[in-house]
C-alpha cells in the first residue's frame, strides 16, 4: 500500500507499507520429512513501513543577505524505515545422524522468546530462551528435531537517513552545491541475529549490530 501527498510546492510525502511472506526450502536435514526444511526465506520481512519526505525552504525576503543566501533555497530529503526482524534457524551444532554436517536441528520444548521490555544489554546477552531447546539423541537417523527452518525472527530495525543541499550561483552558468548527509541519523542500535548454534557457549547472544551514524559533507562545482 502506498500513499503519496504533495501538500504544497514546498513539501511532499510518500509512505508505503508492505506485508509479505516469502518462503523457501533450506538445507534438508531430514530426508523423510522434507517439509521440516521449508519455511520463511532469508529475505523475508513480514512487515515493513517506509516514509520518505522532501521539504524545500521558502525564499526569505527579509534578514537581508542572511535570509536570501543562507536560509533560502535548501532542499531537505529524508527516508525513515521500520521493519520486522529477519528469520533464522536454531541448529544443534552436532552431527546427530552422522552424515558429515553439523546443521542438524534440535527439539523445541518451550517458548523460545523471552518477555519484552528488557534493556538492550539484557536482550543482547540472551535474545532467546536457551531452556526452550534440547539436543536430540545421538544417532537419530533423521538428524532433525521438531525445530523448523527459519522459525524465529531476529530483532526489528529502525533507520532514518537525512540529507540537505543548496546550490549557490557563482558566475554565469557556474554554481557550487553544498551537501550534508546523515545515515542512521538517530544512531539507532539495530541488533543483528543471535548465535543460533545450541552447543555454542554464546548460544542466544547477539554480538553485532548494523552500522552506527555516519555524517558526510560534500561540495560540488
């Protein structure tokens, strides 16, 4: 769904919302139950909301040269995105069926998600409930517990990019453009997915995040 609105010649807005479900087959660990390896695709984002906006400052005819040369003629562009997390699979880290790979899946015996409202430090230290998963018996022919492919979601993400530029006439057809750009303007900490290998000492721990705020400036003749 997309909504576009130009309020006047100085401000326009476009908002879009996507609700989707992309499915795929992952690595097959149980040849007798291929359906257990079918689930949300790695690119799947159940919900994504994006709003982009453009604002052009009005020409200021007072304040003398400050109003005309410094405050007038700026164009500000921004885009804000809010999205669901992306799917991941809990694996055992053990070659239960002795097929030469450690991508076998354990059993889920409880609720995998922990209560919301926790601090970022607590969430990164234990994103999922470790007690909700258990290893299956060694030498299980199928090598797969009841955990399905990509059945869990990593943390959601929020990001805002903003830019502003102004063109200054110099001489005849020459001009100088100044640009200021901010990526992840509010320095949001968008955590990546956790370690999802059950026998790892850091199982359930989130140790990385998306990029921090970046500012850049440019002059273009």
